[in-house]
């Protein structure tokens, strides 16, 4: 295997609760009150919807707020990847990835493992430069049982809720998470910070009409049936762990520009140095700052 190449689950498309809109000649992220399932292909207007989007939308009265899914792995942390991530806003390149205790940082000496104080206490994270970055991989189609659709988010509400649900469902099913009949559910809530206007986050629940007792029984039956046919779920989980661990940074080159467009509004990026003249010097200065801050934050 090529070292430094992260092997993530094969992605067939994306799930989002937002979109990129044109405003005053700028491309800016906008939240939505429903899911959208897109393919891996885009045109001048943006990402083209996946055929599953129309199919599922027809069953939900036009508003897609529930998506039936299956987890690919039994280990919750293989289905949901989440870390604090500091991106270079010009290139989308991850410069620092941490868990609140330790981090991997690009410095002038290469990638180093250093203390991670979390964004609230890190001087380099000011101004929203470092965000929680979550990626949930789910299976939607029986036509490709090892293919996934990815939901990306920087929202604490979605990351916290999904992490809890995955952990709880794995526990009550006897670590048979991949066999449970689940669905993504869009929920809304108002907070003081949102000025009482609704904000939306993603939850993971049992499919409609399925009780927890029935779901657990069904998961055990499916697991037994797959074992009879020689399906090795433990080996699949191990293969995923090996693939994730093959590099320091999990964000691949193809999605870097998408991350910047989704999570860093263009109006913020306009305040950064121009990409053509100063991207390399910006990256070097941030890397140097990362290295110099170790003493200050540890």
C-alpha cells in the first residue's frame, strides 16, 4: 500500500443539509431545511442530484427529511470520523488535526505530534480557523453494499448527536451496528445563539415503525445469516482501521476545494492573501506559528 495515502470508504455521492448559492457575485454556503443527495458529478450550477434523491423525495412528500441508511462497520468510530481541523483557507489543505489532547501539525520540520488545547484555547484557532470536522459514511444502496455516501459537517450538534447514537446503538445490539435498520433524521431547534431562529442538525434513529427490540433481534438474525455465508465483518472493520491509519491527514486532495467552499464563506476568504501570490508564504507562516505556539498553549 502507498504510504501517506488515506484509504477511506468508497464514496458514491454526498448527503448535505445545505447548498452553495451565488450572492453579489460570490459563492456562499446556505443552510437548508431538508437533505439533498448529490452524485460525484457537477456542472456550472453545482453538484448534480443523485437518482436516489428523487426516489426518496417522492416517498417523503417532496421534503427529504429522513433517509434509510445502513452502517458499513460495527465500530462507531469507523463510520463517523471527527476531529478539530485547521485548514488553509486558500488551498483547503489541512494544517493541523487534533482531538483536544494531541494533534498532527504541519511545521517547517514536517508533520509533528504536538499538544492540542482545543480551538477555544489555541491562539492559532482564533477567527474560526479551526473547526470540528465530521464525516459520516453510510450505505444507501443494495446495488453496492460496500459503497458509501458521505455527510460532512462542522456542526457540534450533528457530530455530538451522531457520535452518541452510534455508540448507543452499537452497545445495545451487542456490537452489531452494521446490521441495524437505521435512518438519518433531520431535526431542528432554536437557541439563544441562533436568535430563536431554527437551526438544523442530523440525528440517527431507528427506521419508522421499528422498535428497539425488533431492531436488535433483526440485527442478530442478519449477523448469523451473513456468518453462514462466510461474511467476515471483523475483517472489514480491521481493513478500514488500517486504511485510515495509512496517513496523518484524512482529508484527500480531491475534496479540499469543496471543504473550503462549504465551510469557509468566500467573504471571509477575501480577507486572506491572494492564492496566486501568497498561498505558499501563508502556509509557511501558519506552519511556523503552529510550531512556535507549542510553548504558549502547553
